């Protein structure tokens, strides 16, 4: 399984490309661009490209300098997808009379430094780093929120979920003069070698499936790998799998099962846990409320033989065909159409975003797979001609220790989210706020409010709002002394 794509799968479904002004309900924004350097850290390269961002000023005060800016640090995908799935920002903007800005991450969506050639070579891809992206955001803010000799810039609160949550926290750490505080939701800033054990993700994921309905669910999944592998070794076995799962393209060799189908299944289990919301959603795929529970409801007894395959196929429809529109099971889809999001994150995971993953088949429901940095590095070099630098993120931003010099960050994590294992769950720093959401899946607190939200999600959003208000008040008091 290529674990480097798991975060990228967050961006995958229903991403659309629009220009001008786009509106969906109250989510209306103007699309703009700004010229930013391809390389912020070179004085000999003057090349620029157009970075896309979305802006909404309808809630702002008539007195511009009194209106805060709520800024989303775009992650690995088209920024419009994140704007439409971060309803919390839209809901609080009127309360704070705030301007909303959603900035697109370079190399994703339409913000391609070398146009259609952006992914053609390691040389072109070399500017795809978190540091360059944060510098993009800093330049954008310094342009649209410039102060002067007598007036300090407006207070900015940065938001982000998942990799975007990491960027939000790192933005506050790296550019504290530009942002007054950060809401970092489901941000696995500690999912790095030497800080978090490689098996944590799969152990939490297994726990979610084990507790969703009955323990038999995770046991059936654990047993299914061997059965699928056994079927992959013969023509008759492959025929059975093709008949039962109705693949869009027939499996013809063992690797189609043990590599492609195994990877697809592992991705599905991770995605189901991440979008295990208490209501129907359409973020990664159309799914019912509590999709893990619905999935496990079809694997609620101990099954063996072809009966296990039948029930696994039925359970998969919860994710793959809940809306009934699929005519076959596509395990080779590029997800975002262009595949740009997945390819971009795969490159980042081969450079600075090296997040070790492993499984042992005992404490989790997956086939045993050890983490081997050298093997991982060899694969990265073969694909991109680059060598991973697994400690870069730790050196550049910190993770294991959050010293008292770091202030005004909320780290929120849902305990149903397998990425929680790499999140910040405790801190002795009084200026760092920890919010745990026992019934929460992946950055549910940044989504729009829903009548089915658990009380802990509602309380998490209340904590965010309170912190934002305190940070803005603090900023304004400092501004009076400017």
C-alpha cells in the first residue's frame, strides 16, 4: 500500500473548476490572483506565477481597519473544494464582521507555477514545499492587508484542516507578526519519524472499525486479506473475484489483487474513518451518516469462504456506490480527475512530508508491513529523482516540543480520526489550546454546523470562537500602542 497518498485523498471528490464569481447557498466569493515568486528564497530568480485566492467582503465592517480577516491556508487541492467544506468560517464571519480569504496552495487547483509543465520534471516540482506555500500566503496577506506608518494591519486568524491545519499552525509559528492566532484542526504535525510510532494510524483506524458495530467487523477485514491473496494465485480465483466485485477492469494477475485492490481497500477504510460524520456527506464520496457503522453492519458476524467475499462486496458499496450511480467498482480512478492533487502530495511525501506508516496484523486489521526508510527513499528516487529529508519539518517548525514562545494556536482533534495519533493532544504551554472531540472525525469542527452534531463538536466550535475573540481583542489592544 502506498501510504503517501492518504492525506491527498482528502481532496479527491467533486472538485470543480470555475472562474469569476461562484455561489453555492451563502458561499459566494470572488476569485482573484496575485503574482508571487516561484522561489521566495532566491535573489537571482525573478520568475513569478499567478496564485489563486477567493475573497468575500460582504460581512466586513465599513471601517476596514476594524474588520478582521479569516484566512484559510489552502492544502493539497482545488481551493474551492475547501471553501465549500469549511462552513464554520462562513458561520462566524458575520459575528466578527470579517473578510474571508481562501488561499490556494501552489501546484494545486489552478495555481501551477509552470502551467501544464508543472509536473513534468523534478526540476519544476522542486518548488513544491510547505515553506514556499507559507511564503505565498505571507506575501498575499502583506499585499491585501498592508499597514502603514500610522495604521497597523487588520488582525488575521488563520484556519486549516489536515495538511491545511499543519500549515495554519506553522504559519502562526513562522509568521507570528502576520497572524494573530491559528485554528489547526486535525493537524498531524507530529506524524514524523522519531516522534510518533509508525503503527499508530492503523491502530486507531482499527479501533474505529472494531467499536463501530461489533468486533467481528475488524476481524473479518483482517481475515479478508489472506482470502483475497489466495484467490489471486489462480485463474479460477481471479474469475471469482471479478464476478463478485464487478470491477470496471477485470483483475488478470496476482499483483492486481495484492497491490492495486489492496491499496484501494486500505484507502477506503481510511477514508471511511475520516468522514465518519453523524450525517450524510459528500466530501470524499457520497456516504450515509456514520458510514463506518453502516459498513460494519454488513460484516457483523464471523464469515468465512466466499460468504466473507460476498459480505465484503456488499459493505464496499457503502463507500463506492451509496448513491447507486456506479455500474462497476473502479479501483483505478484518479479521484480528482486530473490526478494533480494526488501527484503533488506524493511528491511532497517524498521530500519533506515523510510520515512513516506500518502495520503488524495483530494490533491492527492490516497485513503486516514494516516501515523501512531506505526502501521508501529508493522508491522516491525512482519516481522523482529526489531523496526524502524526513527531519525537515521537525527542524523547520518543531513538533515534539511546543515551547512557551509559541502562542495562540488551537489544536483540535477528533478521537474517531486516525490522524489523531500524529496530532498535538497535550501541552504544558498555556498559550496552546488543546481541544479533543470524542465523537469527532476528520476536522468535523471546521465543517458547517448540523442538527446532528454531537455536543462535543458544538463545544469545540464555541472554544474556537472564544479564542478567536480573545486573540482579536489582544491584537487590537496592542494596535492602540502601535
